[in-house]
C-alpha cells in the first residue's frame, strides 16, 4: 500500500486540499507537462503537452507526482483559477490581474 501525500490549505478547520493555479505560458513556463493521446469513439483526445508555471512558485520546474520511499507526493494544480485553493496563488499578481480583467469584462457585458 502506498501513501499519497497532499498539501492542505492552512488555517481552515475544513480539510481542504491545496490546489495551485497553473498558468499556461508557452514563452516562459519552466514546467512542461507530458503529452498523452488517448483514443475514443469520437477520435483522439490529447492531454497535457503545455508549458506554464505555478502562480505561487514560478520557478518550480516540476508538477508531476514524486515517488519517495514513504509515499507519493502530489502537486495538485488547475489551469482554472476558480478551482484553485492555494492562498498564495490567489494572492499573486497574476490573480490580481485576472480579477481586474474580469471586472472590466463584467462592465462590458452589462
Ligand atoms: Zn500555489
């Protein structure tokens, strides 16, 4: 049996998994996710194969699970900020810029 280690959001009574915001950026992202193509009855679906970085750790080069003798260490991530729970990612300059952009979009939509 393997133990899977997940980071939790600190300061909450609820057990909330820390999910980082993965920002896609082909120009400067140190992270390159592996690409995998899966066939299905509608054709093929390609997963991954993108470059980017974590908003709170822009220099981190890997996001894949790390296997150690005491278990598997996960870096949970999403490219949708609405699903991110990491307080540092949500407080990043990129998150502020995203929120500002959404406010501007809301004004246009009214
Ligand atoms: Zn984060």
